[in-house]
C-alpha cells in the first residue's frame, strides 16, 4: 500500500502580532502546510474519472434540506483536480440501483468497475468514487452552566435545558483501478458539530463541515497547501 504519511512543512510568512499573555510573549505567525499526496498518481496515471458518490441521508429534525450533496462534492473535486494538476478529469454518473447490490458490496465487485464502458483508456485511468452520509438529529438535553450570585459572588453549576441539533457529514472515498477493478486506496472522513436549534441550520452546516476535510480529500491524489495561523509562545 502506498505511503499514507502526510509531510507537513511549515513556512513562516511573517510576524503579525506580539502580545503579552501571563508574563509570556505570544507571537502570531502565518504558515503554509504543504501536504504531499497520499496516493501517488503522477507519471503513473493520466486520467481521473469521478463517479457519483452514493448518498445516504438521515434527517430527523431539519427534514427539508435542499442540497445535492453529491453534486457539491463532485464539483469541487473536479475543479481542484483540474486546476492543480495536469490530469484529465472527467465525470461519469451511473445508477447504482441497476446493479442489484448495495454500495458496500458493489465497491468490492472488481468486474463491475472493469466493465464501465465510458472509460476507454483503462490502462491509464483511475476511478474516484465513494459514499456520503449526511444527517441531523436532536441533541437537546440538560447541560451544565455556571451561575454567579450577584450578592455573594459565589458560583455554582446548574443544569439548564437547551434545544440543540447535531449535524454530521461523513465521506468514504475509494480510488479504484479502471483496468483491474481493484481498490487501490480508501479513506474515511467525518465531521460532526452541535448547534443551538435553529431553522434550516443543516444546509449552511454542510458547507462548514465539508470545508474542514475537503483539502484532505483533494490531497489523496495531488499536492495541496493549507494556509493558517499559529501562535508561538516564547519566554
């Protein structure tokens, strides 16, 4: 199996802020993390065929979520792979229901992937597909809160009822040989967050959660850079 280790190279771009924190100086710096591909494709394959992801939805609270999760993820992957590499990137949409198997069984069926007719150059092509699980559920309950007596200044912990919703987005990816149908690489990503119950919270949270691991999905095949900031504590 290919090397899965991500090498992080931190490049300091500049000092932005000096602050005093508990007697120590804190320096905020801009950094770039250079991520090397987890699965080597350069000089081995020339074509990536994105095939629609199988989507499983479970909306228990916010039931009307007008989003095509597959379309959103495929569009970003296609744009990033095309812009950041010299690979030929194409999208094929197939109907998994016609196969008569669930996706978890189908993904291990080598003959199924080998027989996809829309991939002419199987020798130099890989398939990038997977499964999306998007859900929301009730996470309401009693949560601890500290309250302070305004007269005595004493604090104590009380349980307060709060209405909350938990939104979860998980993606399992498979990189498959178009020639042999064999799974060459697979990885899973998942992000979950809980919010105070609000109307239509699930739709915007899809993008928030996806943005957290989208660079890692892209980085499975091509180099990727992530910009951010870090605080360095000095004596």
